[in-house]
């Protein structure tokens, strides 16, 4: 992960956070009833999310609906990390700015302001939401496949902020695999990455279950040197997510074992 400097004021983000939280909750109040009409959403394990204090929610990412589904069942404000190119999508540009979404470069060139923002979220006692697969699962476009490899950022953030990590998994109970609603040519005009422009299909949930597992507490990894702690964190969280998916029937035991070995 390479850091790139930029010139945004350090305190601008903390000053805007109360407004962003309010906008987030207002939009959630409006959108949630419509989302519940379109999708039957079940939830399990909400007690594993701390009622207060900074924490990172880490989950699988198989649909563009995922952050909306998760936000609809979690009572607390969530500041999501998203690929920076989502700012080029007209409908999302203002939404990202006004709700505290933190855009990050998918190439790994992370700006100092992005790091300050996400660390500010955690130090302010808020939740940070991350999909460590990025868009890679949707680019792969095999919705029967297990999770793809994780990016390591969430482990670095948790280690340096000394906050718990809450694993979660979205379990599709009923879904339709349908053509992407935005044509390839329009995605190209927006300047989206080539691999995103070429995604042919998406998962449209009809019924989904969001399951939150027990958190990995900072006491379990902050006593280790960072170089040792980061792979430990990634392995523990991936194993926890695989266990959730096995328990809920998304994976068989053999598939989970194979995933754990090959990840």
C-alpha cells in the first residue's frame, strides 16, 4: 500500500462527520422501506457489533446491493470504503460526499487524506465498513464460486487503530443473476476501469441473510509485531467468514477447507 500526499485539510473531515451521519440516517430512513419491499432481509448476530466505539465491519462482496443491505440492518452509522471510481457515477457522486463514504484508489496508491479520514472515523468511535475482496468477485462473475483473495488494508487499519474487527457474510437465499443494467458503452463513457466495464452480470437478491460473527478483539493481535500480526488478522477473519458461510449453507465443509488452504 503506497501513500500519496494531498492537500486536503486534516480537520475538515471530523467537522463534517456529524452532518454526514445525519444524512446517512435520513437516507436510510427513506430507502429502507423500499429496499424491504424488493428484498426479504434476514439478520443474525447483531449482538456481535459493539453498541459504541470504533470497529471495522469486514464482509464478502458479491453484489452492488451489499452496502445497502448491510446498512439497512445495522442500527449504527457506517462509513464505507469504496473504490474511488464510484465517484464518477453521477448518481453516487453526491451520495458519497454527503454520507461519509471514503473513496480509495484500487491500484493501491492510497492518499494521506484517505488514511486520515478512515483513522478519524475509528478514533471518533464510529464503524468502518470494508469489503476486502474489492470488486474482484464481481469481475470474476462466477456467483457460485467461493470468495476471492483479500486485500490487506483492513488488517493494517485495525492494527494501527487498535479496534475490533467484526466479520460478516451475506448469504443469498434467493437471487437472480441478471444482465448489468448499465450498458458497457455507458460505463466506458463514465471512465470506469476496463474490468468493471466488462462485467456482464450482477446478483439481484430476492432474499438474503446477513450474519455477523464474533469480533476479533485488538488484544488478540496488537501484542504481535505488525509484520506478524497482519497475516494473522487476515487469516483469522477469512476463516471466520468461511465458518459463517459453512454454517449458513453457502459452502460445504470441503469447500471451506479448500478455500482455507488455497487462500
